[in-house]
């Protein structure tokens, strides 16, 4: 299966640094063995959006691929494409799926005014603090979510140690108050986990971090940088002001376990 979407291409490149991807010819299987409850780390990638009447077949295929692992209780389907179309939206919702849509935005350069607080690169050993920041920002505060974030930070630490990712933070004294990462994928830099404490928003920190990471990616050979945001969100508006433009729309669907009231909706 060949992929044309830059968003999906970079998603898969990121997933491959942590787990494994199997090409079945007519679809891809993405697995993250160290985190079976990671909804967007264990999924099927379809060559095109599912059409009306096709969902049952893809759900059976998901069961064939993941059914032997009792810890995988969700069903996640992603698909290639650049328009964000969901022809089988009614079928998906009727089967209990949530549909997610995203804008895929790119920039060749990103500029920002001088930041209000110091910004610097994070060492690999400091990446656990990005998990602590995400924990503070999250709407879940249970041990399952905490361990999910720490596993994610451990993966990011590995990427930094391998020299294929950089993370940056803004500091108020010793405290990390905003952070993000950028991963080099061939000639593209893909952003990860942009986050800022509420009390420090609207100070230009996120934009300064975006610019800092973009400059680092350019120095590492990236020709452009890619970021994904929910359509018409505050984040998408911030990225547009920073010089990003939308080139694709992406969609996916997940049926979360029925007993999970607040699923962890973290993408790749």
C-alpha cells in the first residue's frame, strides 16, 4: 500500500520509531506493543475512506489482526487521503465510532517576536517534565493516564538520544511552563505535543517555541515543517498567524472501549 498524505506519511514514520508497521497489501497494521491501550498506536490504515457498507469488513479485519490481545479493546481506523472526507460517517457513528477531523498545516519558515521567557532545548533526561506538564493540563488524573504519559515521554527520550528529535521548553525560573518537540522525517520536521500552561498563554511562548523548533529542523536538513490541529481551533489559528497554511484535511475514527468515559485522545 502506497501513502500519498504527508500527514499520514509522517504519522507512520513516527509510529515506526516506537512499534511496528505491517503492510498487508490492501491495508497497513500499526502496532505499539508496549502500549496496547494506545488507541492511535494500534490501528488499521486503509487505502481510502471506508465507503457505506464496508465498515463490517474492516471491523472483522481489525479483529483478525488484534483479537488475540485482550488488552486491545478499541477499534481505530485511519485512512489515506487529503480531503478529510468520511463517506461512511453514518455507518461509523451508528457502530459507536467517534470521528476525528484535522487540518494538516505546513510552513517553510516560522518567525516569532522575542519570547517573554527563556527558551532552550531539553535534554533527554528532562523529557519526563513534559509528561508532568501534560498531566497538569489533562482532564484526566488517574494512574492509567499518568503511566501513558510516562511511556510517551520515554519514547521521546529515545528519539532524542537517537538524534532524530529535539524538544524545547519555556521556563519561568526552574519551572517548565510550555514545551513541544519536532521529529525529523526525511526532509520534513513533524511537531509533537505543543503545550502551554493556561496562566502562560497569550504571551507568545507557543509561537516562539514553534519558531525555535522550525529553525532547528531547518538546520538538520528539513525543507518544511508539518503540524496537525483540529479545524477552526485556537491552535489552528495560532499556527496560521505563525505562518502555517493548510494543505490537507485528515480524518480517522475510533470506537473506544464502552466503559471508558474519558478516553485518552492523543494522536501519534
